[in-house]
C-alpha cells in the first residue's frame, strides 16, 4: 500500500536515483524510474544495468521496462525480479517516440489488446513482483482502445494501470482527455492512476475526486519543482496550500540534486545533465535569461554553484532595497 496517492511519473532522462530520492523526500507515495530497454538488460549493457540501481531510501519504487517481443520482455522482467530491490515491475506502453514504436514497443502496443494480454500475462507468470502498466488512451483519435487495453491488463493479472490522457499522435501537445481515464476506471477493478496536465495541488485533488482515479501521476510539473509533490500531498491531507519556495530554497535543492547526480555519474556528466534541471529550478523566478545562458557554459560543480547563488544574492539584494 502506498502512503498517499501522489506518484512521480517515469520520465526518460530525468528519473534517475538523484531526482527520485528528492521526490521521495518531498513526499511522493511512489516514485517511478525511467524506462530501460529489455534488450539492454539482456545484453548486460552497462548503462542499462546502472539504470536498475535503486537506493533503499527511495522505496516503494517502480522500475519500468520496454520491449516489443515476448521472450526478451519476459527475460528482462525476470532479471529485474531477481536482481533488483524494486517493488514493482512496470511495462511501458505509452512512449510515443518513433525509435521506440518502430521496435513494436511503447505506444505501439495500444493498437492490439490481444498482444497486451499475451505480453502482460507472460510477464506476470514469470515474476514474483507485482506487474503494472503505463499506457496512453490510444494511438490516435480513431484508435482509442483504452478500456479494452486496460481490461486486457487486468485479465492478464496486472496489478494496476496508469493512463496518460493523450494519444500517441498527440505526443505531449494538446490537452489530456480525463473523460477516457474515468471510463477506464469505471470498467476495471484494479487501481487506475491518472496522468496528464496536473500542474497544481488543486488540480490533483479535483482529478482524484471528479474522475474517481486511485492515484495521480505527476510528471512535467515536478521538473525542477519537487515542491509540487510536497504541496500536493499536504493539500490532500490537510486542505492547506503551502507557499511556493523562494529562490534560495530552490537553489539549495538544485545543488543537492547536482551533488547526488555527481555521486552517481561523476562531475563531468552530471554537470552537463544538470544544465536542463537548473533551468527548470529557475522557472518562475524573475529575470533568469542571462543566468540560463551562463549555466549552459558551466562544466564544474563549483562554477554552477557560483552562477546560481550569485543570481540569488543579486535577487535578495534587490528585494532588500525595495523593502
């Protein structure tokens, strides 16, 4: 059982242990790891195997795998089952990216409820850990089989399903269709987690109540903003909306994130990866244009720290003058 219904979505290139641990510390009931290729696991690709690392402090955690062939998907699931301390094995049926769908993986499954049944059933039979599925509502407007697909997951023994309210063709554009998510919830008895366009604690509560889902999955709204998770949990539990963090608080967490990433990947790789995260942490703060440009030139931890806290110092000086 999860402590609360707030789930961090599995985002490629983002949900590594450094960010997941922060999300967990900020109260997420469940954190999901970024997707790992079944073939990468089977060929013992070093990068893929590193992606299966789970810090005990992150648990409960869901590890997500993707693939297009039954044998390799099942074999990868068995590996995750035996060799990792993840709590849940999640199968990706939502990734819209062409290089994934070309391999008959990710969102390609959405066109074939029979394949979903077959793949999930084979995986469930092969492992001890619960198996869940993350999917989209459909391939395109003309092929929305969300209810059939979710029923196939349930029949196959899947423990839960997360549904993103967009089609594959929409990618990340347009708006998420929560009415279809509600329809899924009404037609299966396993837990349904709704995903798409939740950017405030109030929206999270409204989706839980109006659409009857068992959980809300928060993705892009948590980028550089783990406070979104914390404020949502607090709002659901107490009805209170906590204030947004100030600039210094944001940069302190940004640096914690960077230091954890450095431990995982070394300074060179981590600092480059942190450029996009630092830009997300700066979102919503005033006059960030020049500081964003500077971040993109940084190659060291100390350089990055100097730029970020230099910006905060300037901001605070201005505020003092005004007050």
